[in-house]
């Protein structure tokens, strides 16, 4: 056991050395993460923390091969970045601050992927790169980090991929229990790590997570998820419009109590496209989205998006009008006949206006352009917001019935064309299984998605004329034990395919799950660093 005073002295010495190097005001140390890491280093590791570990704790330097300044860890958990998901508010279950491993494995320094990360072992402590601190750094990133060499990237995002140990799975996570040979093979030939989609300790929503992963800091750009849902559902959003991501729900009209926050998930295909009488000067438009969701748009003078969601006991106007229309709607006559409760209420959630941002392809230097395959309306709307081409695919439904193979086939076709050099494919079913607390379904859909990704990898590997990068990760964890989003980080892998494919193990990780990738050379990092890391690798 190392006396704590020695560790503190070493930290002070390291900080003094950094000051001599000119690193002064940019150093930020999160006390909770630092305390956790110090205790772990002192009491759970046989030998003293190495100089490299101490350096990582204080002021981790930027990635080798990446010209952009990379800033340091500054943890916070504002409510507005939280879940706002269908299961209720964000949860704090199973939050793990700190690190999963103190020392990572040796890395094959001859690999392109390893060189992009400095060629050394990482572990989850080494290489925790924090948030961008300001607009100046973002401008420098746009100027200096342009992907080159003709490489193209395809990102597969498995919504709700992360989980916790499940007793019925012998205390393994669903990803550990699932048979995912293709994802394991990617882990063996790529670089891996753990990623906090927004920041550690935050159970984020899909919208803020996607903004972060795509390079748009939520603290600067997030204005609510309503506009994303409405745009994805097909409602035009103009400046000044206010939109809501809404649920069809079950309301006890006698008491004003919401009996169920969502009509059952078998609402797809029959959800009503409501037409409401206009209120004075305010136009109300409602459009069915997917499952139990719809988009609601308000248009008129003087509207503000600085509002909360619906309280049926207090909202006597819009909710009452919607309830009156829904109560008399033919769909509810059928539901009552079938023994189901009537979906007679619309809960208004996530009010916001459309944001204006630099288009994704321009922001990150993808000269050909970027596309997204995402039938889930909120993700599709977010893709439209950042200027991606949202591609419809027959059979892609954004729920349990979705045709995963059709999605990846279309994505492979597009990324191999001359029209795009970045693609994004979103898989939703795993998240739904987490919200439904269905362990077997989560394992099942992880395996189906693995097969689909394996098909895409095989097709891209067969193209010896072009270099591709495959990225697989998630936007948050949705543990089946909680039925909601949680703080757990998600696994991530980056691997070369096609002309520059790797054939040997890069960082010693051979399985793709939340535990194994903690030993990967990417370490543990926030989602804001995913695109800079990808571009650094593509530059090599």
C-alpha cells in the first residue's frame, strides 16, 4: 500500500512540472474522479501509480497525430442534458465514477490505429480526454483535423447498448452473454475503449448523446428534442416554431391522472394524425411518428421554447382539445373493443425550437458528404438538423420489426458510391428491449445486429481499392434491470477495413463488451472526442 502523502506529493510535483512546460490555466481536476482514482491506485493496485498514470490524472496530453488541442476532464451533470426518455427521468443506478483499469495492455505500435493513439498502452485511466473548452478550439479542430487519404467512415450506433451485470445471466451483461462473433472480430483487429457519450456520471438522452458524438457540444447547441421529433415525422420547422416530442398516453379523465405515460408499443401503423382546431393566432399541427410517439408543432407570433412539459391538471386548453378529439377517434373505439385502454391523451415533452449549426460534413471536412440511415424520427430529425442526408430504407421501422440487413446493405451501397465519405446507421431495438426490461430480447437483438454488421464488414473488406473505417458504439446504456437510461459508459471500437484492414491484434482486446474494452488503448473518454479521434486515424 502506498502512503497517500507520497501520491499527493507526486501529483504536486507533476503539476509543477506541467507549469514549467507552460500548462497553467487549462488544467482542471475533477475532485470526485481524482479521489476515486487515487484510492484505487493506492489500495487496489500492488505497485505505486506510474508517472504515466499521474500525468493522466492531472493533465493528459493530446493524442499523438492529432493537431487539435484536447482539453481536460470537467465533470458536471446539468438536468437539461439528462434522459427525458420514455421510461421517465434519468436514473443514477449503477453510476461508476473513475476508471475501470489502471494500466492497459501493450499496443502493436506498428499499427495505424496504435500510432494515432501514441503507440502505447492505455487503460481506462490513461487517455481520458475531456470536453472542448470553447469556440476557439472547435475552430482549430475544423481547420487542422480534416480526414484525408481517401478514407471513408461508417459508424454503427447501437442505441442503449450498455448494461450492468444481470443475475439471470450469471452476473454478465447482455452484451457479454450474447454471441457476437463479428463484433468480437472487430475488437480484435481495431482499437477499443469505453466512452461516456456526453460526460461521466450523466445518464443522457439519445438527443444530447448524438449531438455530442457528432461534434456539437450539447451545452452550446441543445434546445430540446421536440424539433428533432417533428422534423423526423415530416413536419416543417420554421424559425420561431415551438415543437414537442410527445407521447400518446392513457388519461383518467375523471381524476386527471395519467394512468400510462405511453400507449403500448403496438401503436405503430394506426396512430392518428390529429387535426386540431386552431387557437387564436396559434396554429397547432400534430403528426404521428413511430410507436407511441408523435410530433406537435406550434406556430404563431411571440412563442418561446423556455417551457416545461404537459401537466394534465394545469393545462386546460391544448391537452383538453387533444383529449376531446382522441376520445372520439375511431382508433380508440377499436382499442376499447379489443380490451385495451383508450389512448386519449398527448403528453407534450421536450419543447424546443430548431437549432442552426454548421453542417456536419463541412464541420468535419467530409468533402463528399454524409448520410444517415435512421427510421427513428428523433434521430432522423437530428440528422436533418446537422445537414446529413437522411436515407429511407424499405423495411426499416425503428422498432423490433426493423429489417437490419436492409439498413446495412443500403449503407454499404452508399459508402461505396462517390456520393459520401461518412455514413451513420442507427439501430433502435436494443434500447427498446432495455426500456421493456426484457433480457432475452436485448440479447436476441444484439445478436441480430452483430450479424448485420458482420455482413457489412465482409462487403467492405472485399473492396481492396478503398480504405474504410468502421466504428461501433452506443449513445447510452439502458440496463434491463432499470428500464431506463443510466450512467454506465458504452463500449467503442474503431477498425480499418478494405485496403488498409488490420490483420493482427492491435491492443490485445479480443471481445467487444463493456468489461473487455476497458483494457483497450483508447482508454475512457467523452463522446466529444469521438470525431477528433476518428479523423486522426483517417489522416494516417
